[in-house]
């Protein structure tokens, strides 16, 4: 059994910001001094895997030293029979067991591999856009009153994963839902959504945490394989502005809300 702390970033809806959250968590943990292994189960898009490949290439070209996660090689799981794919995933977790953390990025859909990863999680992180469109995967609301009716499909998936882990290993699974890409307008709709999230959190047992806003800096750094946690006097592929300091503070708030290590002694590195 792996001794690593397994973090699964999951949501069955595409476009919720799972890969963005995953790569930022990984780099924050790395800069906090932790060893991290990454497993990308979004077999088609491979955003997280591609990000760290770009990171290695950029660091070499810039003669920069950047912390890197453990490279957990996976075969082309989508080309394997289901039992063989599950066995390969189990082997990947075994190879990563020496890391402090294993961070798993999952696809925007329900797959056997994703369910297996959820069942291994110590922490499930679910980013969602701040809208009822995303909320519908967590909970159903009455179309007239907007009252919460019942948990929805992804909440049920997480419930089953938590129950299975508790029965098999006697461990609880922490679940944090992040309100990602918060809008700056539509305050009334945002308040309605917040009320339903609080009600659902009490019902199915998740915590609500801060996500990441839709900032240009996150998109600008992605092609280089970098995040705001990496910015320093020696790592600055784009001009640094005061807004980047706010982005770093936002990332720190996210990491702290998950109960993880801080992002390291970097205020001096942030924008000086």
C-alpha cells in the first residue's frame, strides 16, 4: 500500500479547471520541499503530462533549475483491455509510493480508471466554475424554487469512493470543492449558488475552498510549463506585475485551505 498522500483532482464535467488546479498544486508542493509523483488519467488530452514535458524543455533552454515531479511512466491505457489497464494503474501507484504526494488529474467524464483513482484518494479536490451549470453535477435543484433536491451523479461517485475506502482501509477521504474562476459580476446568482453549495456540503460532507480566478498570468505561463510558484529573478519568461503577486497569494490560500504544505519561502522570490 502506498504511503504517499494521494490527491485526486476530479469532476466529471470538462472545462472546470481540473488540470490548472492540478499543475498548480504540484508546483506549490514541489516548492514547499515535498516530493511529488503525477499521474495523468486524462488519456486523450494529457494536459498535465504535457505541462511537465514543456517545463523540462524550457528549464533546459533557459539554463534554469526547477523542481520536477517524479515521472511515473504509463503505457497507452486506452489501448488496453479494462483488466490490463487497471493492473497498469495499480502498478503506477506502486511505483509512486516513495513520493510524499501523488497528484492525479482525471478526465471530464466517468471512467473505470477515474473511479479507481477516486477510491485510492486521501483528498479529493473538485474544482467547479461558479455557475449552476457546474453545480448540477454535484446537486440537483428544483427548477422553480432553486431549492436543493438531492445529490447528483458526481457527488454519488465520490460518496461510493469514500465508503469503499472506509470499508477497505478504515480511512476517511477528505473532499474539498473549489469555487473556481469566480465571476466578478452577477452577485445575486453567486449568492444563490453559495447557499445551495453550503446546503449540499452539509448533506454529503465536503468542504468549500477558494479556487483560482481566471487570470491571464495562468494562461501566459502554461506553455512554458511554469506557474506563479516558479517566478523568481532567474525564472521570468514574461514581465512581472503586481497582479502576479496577487496570483501567488491566491495559490497560497488554495494550498492552505487544503491543509497542505505552504509554497515555500518565496515572498522575496515573488516579484523582486
